[in-house]
C-alpha cells in the first residue's frame, strides 16, 4: 500500500527557494545564501599539562623497567649438586653475612637519625668582659698643660668568649689551646685595644661568637638628675632576620665585641640586658607546671614529653581510650578539669609559659682618674646552650656525598648480581633438560612433545579434554563415581562446552 502524496510535492523537479514576503525583489534572482555554521574552537594545548603528561609517561616507563629487572639474588636449588667446589656454600655464607651487616647498618642509621632529631643541648660557660676607656676628661686636660681638646667622652666595650670548661671529647688536645688561654683569667688584659683573639692560634673548629647566643643586647642607663636626655638614651642591638636559605649570620652581625661611645664627665650606672637566642626556644614555666616537670625552663616539645612521662608514670590513662587522661591534683591545677584529651595538652600549656627573663649584667662606667690609673674589667660568667658536637659530626656523616655514591655503587653491583643469578637459573634449567634427555631420549622427547602440544592447545583454546589427553585410554572408558567424569575438572569442562554456541546453529 502506497503512502498518500503530501500536498505541494515536487514531482521530480526541485522547488524554488521560498522568498519572504517582506523581502523586496531586486535584480536577477541569484543563488540562495549559504548559512555559515560556527565551528567549535580548537583547544589550545596547555604546556604545563603536556609537561606533566611527559613526566608521568617517563615515570611509568621507569617503573616498568624496574619491574622487569631481576631482583632475585638467591642461588637456585640443586646448583650445589652440579657445581664442583664450595663456591655455592661460600656464596650462601656471604649472603648471610650481608643480611646481618645490612640489618646492623639500617639499625645504626635509624639510631643516628633519631639522635639528630632530638634537641639535645650542652651548656658551656660564656665569659663576658665589660670595660671602658675615657678621653678628653677634665683630669686629662690638666695633664695636657691647659689644652682644650673638647668635652669628655667614654667608650664602653662588651666582649664575650666561649670557654672550654667542660672538655669536648671529640676535639683533640692540640685544638684546645684557645680555650686554655681563655681560662687564664687575664685574656682581657692582654687584649688591649686590638683584642686578644688576634694573638691566639686559630682553632680547627670554628667557635660561635657573642652575637650567636643573643638576639637582642640592650644597655639601659640609670637616670641621673644632672644627665642630659641624649646621655641616658638606651643602646640597643637587634640580630637581623636571616634569609630562608642562609646558614650563617652576615659579617656585620657576627662579632665577639660590641662598642659604643658617648659624651659624659661623670660616672654612670648601666644595666646590660641579654635576650637569649636558642633553637628551639625555651620558656619559663609557671609554678604549677614546674612542679610537674621538676624544672623551671623547658621547650615546647620538652613540656609535652615531660607531661607524657608523668602521665605514664602515674598511670593516668583511661583503659578504653588511651588518649583520654585522668587529671590528678597536679594536672588539675594546670588544666582546671578532671579529664583531658591528650592532643589538647600542647595548646592548654601555653598559658603556663612565658619568655625567659633576659640576663641582667650591672656595670658602672668610670670616668674618674683613680680608676683609670689601674683599670680592671668587670667579668661575668654565664651559661649558654650550644649544639652537641657529636650531633654536628653525625649530620656530616649522614650528609656525606660519598655515602650516596657508595649506595649507588652497591645498587649497581646488586643489579649485576641479579643478572648473574638469572643467567645461572637459565643454565640450571638447560642442565636439567639435557640431563633428562641423556638418560632416556625417546621417553623424554615423547613427554616433551606432549607437553608442548598441550600448552599450544591450551593457548589456542582447542584443549577439549582439559589438556589434549588421549581419549582412548581405559580411564576415559571406565564410568562410575570413581571415574574421571565425576571429577570437578570434567564437570567444569562440560559446562564450558555446553555454554559455547554451536557453529551450525549460528549459520
């Protein structure tokens, strides 16, 4: 049945293009305008994305190459039976020694890393000499026969030296000459105006200077009624901020002595305030926290570790939730509650810490003639924290470039050894093949051909009986519950055969 022809159907002739009534007819009719279809904009390649894809492809290729590399370094079984001599036994003994040596090295390296991560400080004595000289004082004018050189002035010098008072076991006796001269007590007198350090032999290991231990040095003047404001203005030195990649202070901020000069004709009392610069920073503990930690100053990490040791010693952990702590009387006075969640302890102890008080050194600036007939410096000995020299040696040991080169060389030798073991495994397989062939060639070749045929049929999917066995054998003709047809393998093979579509039905 033919479908009805729609109205206005063009019978073999194309219809003319319909013109809108609102469009005026001008000139000869031309071809209909072609409407342009906008194409989707072409994606601009992202250089960063392409670089990331190339990097990922390279890393994947490297991982694939590493996965294909042989890693077995154990001698195959049975090689010692065919090798003449004791080479295999000696190799196995060397492997056992290598395993014990690797375990010892890894354990020792972990111990070194743990020691480096700990902030163990040693305390040594920093001796500080404070002295002053004068010029153009009234009593000096009289000695100059009435000359008028100007108003009287003074110059104060603050110098500090680190003493070897506790002995460094890592430094030889020859390198301790500098410390012995420092302990003589009259090093400041030998110093004069040029400094005693220039007269001492250079030490093998650089010593931290005065500016290393303090981040602020301030000299505060006692206000005297007759003193002018500019004469009692404090003198302050602040350590500059180090750049992120800097390892030492700039030369202008690395010094052993600090000097300043002012005009004055009378003695002045001053107080030298030294603000410690320690990493990590220590804090002054409150009375309640100091009672728990049995110390008055400690770092943030030391506070947490001390509280943790106290909790474990007193058995204050909850049985169900180990992070929950029962507060006894001492902890209750710190945290103000009966139970405390251990991760909240670092934040809760901040209220019980405050910056350590600066070191106060009083000194009197003497400008009178009696004192300068035989001037003597004022000496102070203070304890400062220094890095453990063993830690520096361990850092140098772990960051030694020769260690990385040795590891690369060992990895190369391991790769070569794995290739040798792989070649030995192949040789062992060839030896077993030819040995079996030499004993019974006919049977061996028959079994080998059957094995190869079974493998080929399995690969091609033509093994209908599970491996190309001969179906005419008596085991396939025998039925019953103990026959091969009752085995799970046979049932699985039949199931797959029935599931395979019939080629004749498909046609």
